[in-house]
């Protein structure tokens, strides 16, 4: 590691400096901004983390995510997982900075989460060898595609027998399936999703 490279906790970095770096990076997402991360200070079952690589007084890379957990202590200790949406954001794809951030991340989270998972939203092939050397395993995205241009029976045929049975039971009980176009119905759908996430303890 270069002598002038230091890793700082997000809490010790100016929010504007952090966000300026994120906003200027071509692979950045909202999930790496301080606004998103700080939302998790209000959740009982999540805690954010982040680290910046500072070189010659300037941010040259950041890495951040959220530790999610279920239930309360002590059971919560066995459900803590660190989720990073996106990947490390590195100025100029500097491999030294990437390696330094990853090693620091592992050191900081080794007693705080049972595993670390990156949900990469862009191709990170340039960093793959570093990830694997450190001990990460790469798994291709699980893409589930539904072709809605085909007829209904073709779509149904791809659904498992057990799930088709559940669908038919619901239909027999009077459940209707249709596309929501009305604004009020859309709001009701969103409210149902929010209630579901609150019930199962997800933010």
C-alpha cells in the first residue's frame, strides 16, 4: 500500500466530499450516497457502513453497504449479513486502492456480519481476480425473464405444478388478476408491499 493512502470511516468523511465523488463516478448508484446510507440509522434492523480511500488528501475510492439483521439480540447475531449494492467505486479502476478497500472491509466486518455479499450492478471483471484472491466467490446473476408477449397458457406452463395449484385455489376463492392502471389502486398496491416488508422486518 502506498504510504499516502489511508482508509477512513464514512463517519469521518465530509458528506459533500463523499457524495461529490459518488455522483461523478460513472458506475455509482443511489445506494452509495450518504443520503441512502443514513436512512438506515432510523431502522431497528439495519446499520450502514462505509469506507473511503484517501490519497494525497482526495477521495480515490469508496465502498459502502448495510448490515441487515432479523429478530433481537442474541438471535440477531446469527442473521447479520452485509449487503453492498453496487461495487467499490474506484477512481481510474486502481487495483491497489480496490484491494486496500476490500481488505479493510473484511477486517472491519469480520465480527459484525456472518457474510458479505456484493450485488454488482455493473460488470466488475477488472476487479474479479482481486475479489477471488481475497476469498470472494463469483456467482452469475440470477435472471428471471417473463415474456409477456406469449399467450397466458404458455406462461402458466412455466409455473411449477404446486404454484399453479395455489393460483387456481386463489381464483376459486374469488381473487382477480389484472394490470393496475388507476392511481388509487397503485397506491393501495404500494401500501400492501410496505405492510409486507414491515411485517417481515425489512426496510
